[in-house]
């Protein structure tokens, strides 16, 4: 049974930083890519960043240069370092396996105030 559990969300002011974490259980983590999605109220879920099993990252244009995705295969952990946060980054953030997107965490809320 695969389980993804996100943590690290919270409320910050614009310009602040947060680090999201995703703990993965089961055998999926080390051999799969992983990604972070987000969904704001009234908007579609969108890909924020993803990282291959070998550690190669991809970022959405909206977060490029501000967010950094990383993984620790020994600990089955996925991270998202978010700097220079903007109000438009406010959303629920989800951890997901990539590319199949079969398994989703419960999400962690990020709220950025201006």
C-alpha cells in the first residue's frame, strides 16, 4: 500500500519562504519520478514541479527561480523549497507519483498574504 503524506504548509507574508515535505511509504518512491501539484479555490489543479528518479527537475514557469524540488531516496522523502512567495502561490499543495499520478497525498495548505 502506497501512502504519501505532505507537511510543512502554513501562512506566510509575501516574500517569505516555506519548505514542504512529502513522506512516501511503500515501494514506489525510489524507482519513480515524483511531483508537486497545487490547486487554488476555483482553479484547476496544476503541476508545480517534478523530479525524475535520478534527480532531474522540471518547473512550471510560474515558479521557476523561486521554488526548488528535491528528493532523498534513502529516506523516501520529497521536498519543495518555496522562496519569494507570492499571494498567487496560495493553494493546497499535493505530492504525487510521476508520470502516472496514481497516488496522491491529502495535501497541505499554503496561504500567502500581501
